[in-house]
């Protein structure tokens, strides 16, 4: 009897999951598996955990949601904690699996994990959780344009978005194999000041997707996306996209359906524009690998390198003395969320005003952000630090001017004043 392991990573859904579909079609029995690698969650190089309690809780909610979906198909999700290659070697031996099916991820650590697993078992790779299939790009990934505008213009000339893949209707897994373990986390109540209650998993992601496109918000997105308070001024799909409980192609399909029903305009286009930014950073990570995490960045530039502990601690705690910066940092610590406008400002402040090593900020965001995605997080931090894809090095945001533009009455600062 043919057996395979279906290795879930940042694709926690049964719909639009090519690895899932192929595993079920090619093998009589399939064991769904998620591996929690402690290295990606324990203490990082700057002395704090790489994932905080809110991130761990959001992941656990996503895993439990996926487990319930798999139970409905006659299976369940097995969760192991350990080094992926070690876990896979032992499990393939005890379960007599002949292959592992897995989606491609472009984060450097995730690529290393796959290479290590490929060394111990036959591994079948499937397309990444991107809007665009790599084979449909107008250039090889290694020739990715360095600047986003050139990338966007090239892919928009003949935009190819493949339809989502249907979910299997049945999955065969022997009973008793859906065992679960996890890294410890402390459940935290949702902060009532947060713009939205974020809960991990596909059910919550679909609820957000349906709600947003049922409103008039998409038609005003470009004008409201920088607003700092309110749930529907921006899509806020990113936590579920990062987790893979929503797929980018599903968001695209919902966007096109909304445009067909209500009309397209500059704002609905801007939602696609932001999806393409996500694409750019995904393929940028595929092209540059480990350089995405190095201090000198993909440009080999020389950014600030101070690791001053006191300045960094004030930035983390929202005690820099810059009210707009501090309000955004308090929101991040309390909720695991920060607006795009806030992220640009606090990153600029850390690098260009405090003179700190940009990687301190990238790891702090990794610790807190519910929507942490290695490609987007590290790509954006390099961009703001002047060592990445920004054609204008040294892009500094003036927090006083920014507050005057985006919080002129001080409502956001007052909202996060304590």
C-alpha cells in the first residue's frame, strides 16, 4: 500500500493546496503532518524569543482549525516538535512512508529544512503559496528585477493567475496517528483597543474575507489604507495569508468577484497592487537566500550597526519620547498588529534616528507580528534600512510630519497613550 506524508507549513488549508491534492491522488494513505521547529521559536541572536505568546497562540488556533477540517475528511493533523529532518526520518521509518509532499517556501531556513529532508526521504515539491506560479513569471526568478516597479510592470503586462485548486473530499489515514504536541504559550486576552480581533485558522480568515468584500471598503481602499484606527480601512488579510489559512489566489478571486458586482476603480486595483508587493518580496527571498538576513543586505551596503541596549529597549517599550512612534509600538506589543504606515515609521526611527542595527527591529517584529512572513518582514526591513530593494537609499520618515498627516487630531496617539 502506497503511503505518503503531507507536510504542512505555511499552507494551513485544504482548499487551493496543490501538495494536498497531489498526495491524496497519488497515494492510498496520507498522513498530514506539521513540524514545529524549536529553532524558529526559541531565543534568537539578540536575546529574546523569535515568537511571542500571541504569535504562538495564533499558530495554535490555525493548527486546530486545520485539524478539524482534516477530521471532517476522515483524518486529522499530527503535530511534532523537533528538527524537521529528524522528525521526518523517524516518522517515515515507523509509518513506512515512501514520499513526502510539501509546498515550496522561499524563506532561507525553510529552504534549508527541505534540502535536509530531501537527503533522508523522497520529497515531492509543489508550487509556493503565491499569487503567481513561478513558471508564469515573464523572467526566471534569478533574473527578478531589483526594483518593485519594474517587477510589477512586467507581470501586469500579461497577468496570469491560475484558478484555485479544489480540495479533496476524502482522506485516508489510519486511526491513532493524529497526535499533537506544541511549544508552550500563554493564552492572552484580546486587547479591547485593537482594531480587530485576530483569530488563527481558515474559518476566521474566510470570515474576514467575506466581511471585507461585502462592504464598500474595497472601493475606498486607496484613500483609507493609511488610517490608523478602524477595522475596515485596510484589508487586514495578512495574518491569514502569512499562515496560509487563506491563499493569495483566493483573495484575488474574491477581489475580481467584488469588481464584477460593484465595479472596479483605482482602490480595488490598489488591493492587487499590495498583493503584488507581497509577490515581489516572496520571489526576492527566493533569489537572494541567506543574504536577506545579513546586516549588509542584498546591496552589500553599510547601515548603522549600534546594538545600544537602552535605546533598543525604549523603542520596544514605546518610550522613545516620539509620541507617534511610541503609540505604534504599544499597539504592536498589545495586539500583534501594526498598520503599514506605522511599520514604516517605527522602522525608519530605529534605523535613521536611533542608529540601531536594522536586524534588531526585524527580529522584534518576528517576535510580535501575527502576520510575520520571513520574506516580507526581512525584505521590508532591508528596504527601510537602505540595504535592500529601495532605489532611494536612506529613506527616512519624519515622525512629526507623519503624525500631522495621518493623525492630525492625535486620536491614535491618545488611543495608545497608556
